[in-house]
C-alpha cells in the first residue's frame, strides 16, 4: 500500500532533499509539495496520508495554521521536522494535532520509518524531545533494567531488525497486524526510541538482539 505524502518547507533545498529521500522508497509517494504559503490551497486538493513539514524555528503562528488544516483534513497525519529542541514548541505542536515531532538531525532512514509509524497511527518523538517532556512533567524516563522487553516484543524487534514490515511480521508470528503495531509502540516507548531504526540500533547496542 502506497503512502501519499505532501512535502512542505519554505526552503526549496529542503523540499528537494525530503523528496529525494521519499522517492527512493517503494511504498512512499510525493503527491504534492509547496512552501508554507501554499498549504492552504495544496493540501485540500491532494488530501495526502501524511504531511511531511519542515519548520526551521518555533513559530507559534505556523502551528495555528497547521491546527486549522489538521481539523479540516482529520485523516491526515503530520510529521514535523523542527529546528527547535525545546519542549514548549513540541508540546504546542502535539496539541495542534501533530503526530510526529523530529529534530532535523535525524537520518533519512529515521524519517522514512517515522512516516510509516505516523501512518500507522503511532506518535513519534525525537528522543531529546521525549526526555525534555518527561523532565518537564517530573517523570524520569524508564531504564532498560526497569522496563524489560517481553519475549514477544523481543521477537518483534528481531524481525524489525531484518527489515520486515508489520504485515509480514504478523504473518510470521501468527498474530494480527494491529497487535504488531501495538508491540512496536511499546518497544519504542521502552527503548526511548523515535523510530523503528533507532529502536533496532539501541537494542543491538544493548545486546538485546543480534543481526
């Protein structure tokens, strides 16, 4: 199943870079793109599955516009690439309806996996943002020792490391695709990872799985 994306940034260079990342992936398709001023006209026409939006700074006016657009196209998921590492803007973005919030230092693979996760209804946060939000709330992130992965989660994680999509993992483990997505969300939370790629990297580094 192809995920249709709309790429938006005021920088033509950034749009070209994001488009290049997406166009090299079989299940992702750029159905439209524009600067921020073109969102009001472009999004209702394309009605994409995912809006991949780059905002270089924490401008709350941009989030107000984004919130209105999300309310008009509620089925659209939004993945925001931000240059603002603060928890305040991230919190405001989530309140506006953004499902994914990554900083611009992430890798192309992390962007791709985040797009897929948001399309599956998951919330994806950059690790630094997650830590800042938890600290602001007075909550300490769980440690690996305090939040061990279950046997089933380790099995799902091993198959993720093999690059298998959720549908194939579901077939392999004889569980529903919805259950796989639930396990993936739990794995990301326990490992403090923003994407499947990061979860796999973290698990390998901790010796939880092996390639």
